[in-house]
């Protein structure tokens, strides 16, 4: 399972094309996708985020505020580069605009960690992975 998680993380770091989400239309929420828990945010997005980032050390989690912050993570295949991720869940509904990812990247230059740019497509891909996992969790819960 660890290999799969590392492979998924590597896939996130690769240059990716941005996805189109069909304009600014807001999808209609249904009862199964909203208010499914007593935490302050959508439970499917929360669980999907924890699952997606499970290979990274967690620094802070706040289920009421909907914030998950990881500590720095260096892929064993690329130890001269590390990432830190903050995911904010903004709503109780399972919607594409209810999750926001911010990432920091550093590279090791001469023994010092130096800030490096993160490609926008990396953040977009991570959001897509979280949303896909959340939708899978919801489908599984509704099918039961």
C-alpha cells in the first residue's frame, strides 16, 4: 500500500494539464452529500483528504474548521525535494469548490532547504484526487 501512496504522490508532482470543470455552474447538492456528520465540514471530503494524505506526517487537523496541515514530506526516491500541504474544506456539501489545497515545495541546495515554486497543476491534481475519493466514499455509503 505504501508503494501505491508514493506512486500517487509522484503522479501529483508531475506536470499535469489543468482540468476543465464546465464553467461556474454550481452543482445541486443532495441530502446524502451534505450535513452527514456533526463535524463542521463534509465528512466525505474530510475522510478523502485524510486518506489521500495518509503517507505524509500530519502536523495539524481541525475537523470543525476543516483544516488539515501536513509536515514536510520527502519522497525516498527524491530526497532533495520536499513538500508540505494544507487542505481546507470550505463547506458541508460535497462540491468541487468545497476543497482548497495549498502546497509548499523546497529543494535542498548545498545542505539548505530553499523555497521552490509549485506548479498550479500539482495543486489542481491533488484537489481532483481528493474529490474523486470523496465521491467514491459517498457512492459506497449510498449503495449500502
